[in-house]
C-alpha cells in the first residue's frame, strides 16, 4: 500500500511539472495559435504630402535656332579662303574670294559707258539751250515783222527736238548708271561674307574650286549660332490641351550628366501627326555659355501646373499597378499588422507616384520585403523612411 502511494505521488509531481512548462511556453507566445507565421522583416515609408508640379514627359533633340548655308551667287574660281572649320566669325566677316578679272573688265566698260552718256547729255543740253534762245529771239523779231510765221514754227520745232534729245540722253545715262550699279553689285558678290555671327561648322571649298555655277547645290560654308537653340519635342495628342506657349520646359542630356537646363515653349504645331497622333512642340533654350550643342538628344518635362498637398508613395511600394486604369495595390502597416489595400494613382514624379485616394497622411506603407507578405501578417519594421 505504501509503495502504491509513493508511486502515485511521483506521477502527480511529473504531471504538475509538465503542465507548468506548457503553461510557461504558452505565456511566452500567446499568438502562436492565431498566426502560425513568424513576423516578416520589412522597411516602411511614411506617406507624405508635397506640392506637385505637374508636367508632361517628353523627349527630343536640340538644333541651332539660327544657321546659314553659304553659297556663291557669282560663278567663278575661288582664289582665296579666309577661314577654316570651328572658327568663330562675326556678321560681315570675309570668308572667301572669287576671281574678279573678268568682272573688273566689264566694270571698266560700264564706267566708260556712263561717262559717254554724261557727255552726250551735256551736248544735248547745250543744243537745247541754243534752240531755246533762238526761239525766244524769233518771237521778238516776229513782233516787229522781221521774220515769217514759217521761221517761228521752224524755231519751235528745233526747240522741241532739242528737248527730246535731252530726254533721250538722260534715259541713256540712267541705263548706263544702272548697268554700272549692276556690275558693281556682281563684283561685290565675288567676296563671300558671313551673313550671321556664329561658328564655321562646315567648310566645303578650297582654292581653285569652281563655285556659283547654275543649279549647283554646292555649299561653301555652314555657319551656326548656338547661343540660342530650338528644342523640338513631341507631345501625345491626348495631352496637348495642357500645353501653352510660354510654359517652362526642364530637360537633361546624357552628354552632360548631372546638369539640368530650362527652355520656354515658343511654338505648338497646329497639325497633329497622322502617323503617331502626336503634336510637335518647339521650345527656345538660351545657351550663352554654349555648353549645349546642336543635335543632342534630351529628355525633359513641360511644366503645366502646380497642386498643393499631394500624397505620394515610392513606386517600389506598389505590388500591382494598372497605369492606364490608375489604380494599384500596396501594404499598409498598422499596429504591427500588414493590410493589403487598393489605391487610386495619379501623376508619376520620377520614382514616386501620386496617390489620389486610399491613403491618409503619415500612414506607413511597405517599400521593401512586401513580396514575403500576406494580408494580415505580422511585421517587424527594420527601417522607417520619410516622415
């Protein structure tokens, strides 16, 4: 009997010990039965409000606003070239000279013709003055009956003929002077001048080349002025209603990394491109430092307006994103629990997306570790960004 009581006491002691251990384990993890999953390590970002500058993303290329392809209006052989490529020139700087021997001979003949026409006019005027005096003398003599009416009529005819000869001499002088002026103009074209201030970007002529022949497309020089550039971009027709002349356009180019530049919308094409339903927009860019070059490809943004108090989240927080439908899903952390939520999206600002509805300021959204989460999971926040 005593042995049975002792064995019962031992068993009772073991049962109490096991029960106590089970109670301790349960008290250490009261949620073990409810979750069944360990907390997931995540990074979160507080939802913040900003002032949003709205815009349209564009791409395009730069080109000089002012440039000139210099050709010769006078046909001849090049005898002198004064500049080479990459040289800066001012308006009126001589670039090249063409052989003038033939035109100078024509010029001397034109000058001689003018002098001859002046002499002929002088002779005609002298004869006209003499005919005028003779006619006046005949009128006085007629009053005294010393000349006949026939003599008076002959004097009048001679006077009128002299006046006609003077008019003819004047016309001949004018024609000779115009020929001289035309020849001088042609001679002036034998020196090729820069029509604008800029840089010689191309030289396509050498001494001995024949230039200016009829129908020749030969370009002697190309002058570009890069102090003001045109930035030509295309805007989808669905967004063209937001574009206005005078709006700023900010852009950057891979050729000059880390720098941002600004232009101003100056022209909006009234026609839509039928191929891709886009509208061409041209912005003017000041480039006094000439850091930018014509032909560069750029990425930019036309700034169309500003809105205050806009909520935004990082793109990385969106689990799904229907860009066209403007909605997406993300995880919101509240009280250590992650809840999946659908939100309405808006404008895109680099690595951030506007949230139009579905979130409140200062809520926390998961930005890293969300791929391991399920709706209702507990989370262990390792880092909080924003705020």
